[in-house]
C-alpha cells in the first residue's frame, strides 16, 4: 500500500519535468509546479456518538499545481493524514471517561482551483486509502479497532489558500466523507455500543504549501 502511494507521488512529480510549458505568448499556457504540503488536522467522525473536532493529528505530503495564465487549474496531491475522533472529559457533568479513534490514511486530493480576490479557492474530491485503524478505549494506548473500517474513503473537499511569498502559501481545508467508512452496525446490538450509524470522516486542516519552482 505504501509502495503504491510512493509510486503515485513519483508519477505526479514526473509530470512537472516531462510536460514542461508552452510558449509564454499563448493565452492558454499551462504552468506546472510542485512542492510539499503539511500542517495540523482537527478531526471528528460523524456517527460515533460525539461531536467536535477534538482529535488532533498531522498531515504531510507532496503536491503538483497546474495553472493557466488566469491562475485557474488543478491541484493534485499524495498526503499522509491522521484522522479519527476523541471524546473529552466533562467533569462538570461527572463524566471522567475518555476514548479515541485514530485512522491513518493516504489522501489523494484532486482539486479545481480558482482565484477570488486575494485567495485561491479549491473544490474537489479526495479518494483515500486506509493505512491503519486503531482505538484507545481506556486511555491506555492504541490497539487495532474492533470496528470494521473500510480500506478506502471518498470525500468532498472545500478549501482556500493565501500566498505569503513566492515560495509559501497558507491554506485551510474542510473535508467530509461522501460514503460511510463503516457498514451499518449490527441491529441486534444495543444502540451506541460501537457506533450509531455509518461513520464518516470530517476534518478541518491548516497548513503550508512550499513550492519548489516559484514563479513558474
């Protein structure tokens, strides 16, 4: 699985060197650029019975950007991402329990990007491949989860970025699973013993894009 992700990343970066650019006098000129992305992931899982982006994780990967002269185009990526959810304590209500899910994925976002004022707005789809699914039910470390999490996910993505200088941009993204990452729970089990319905990943991500070829 990791080998496939690395191979895809290498293929995307080869696109920059192999496709090149057309004449600068062409109004449809395409600019290819590549670089790294990384930052923080605030995550929750819709359907696990709790709310709030309480699970803190990280994401890190590579990106390729393909723009025309109007700064419209595609952003592609291969990104490791740590998702999941975490239940926090509520001492005011006498609740001192805590637990967490940790789902590690390789995300492959395919985003259409267009400028609006000083921002680049990104919208698109993101298939993901599951690396591992773990849970910590007694605050004693993570073990493989007993929940049958699917090997893949498929999400919608909405984001925005702002250029800081010719090398760096700051971005934020909101993602939401379109399909459930688990089947419906066994109806013979009491409601809520594992999960309430089909789980869906939700993330709020913040980070930096560092381009290797500024100005192209």
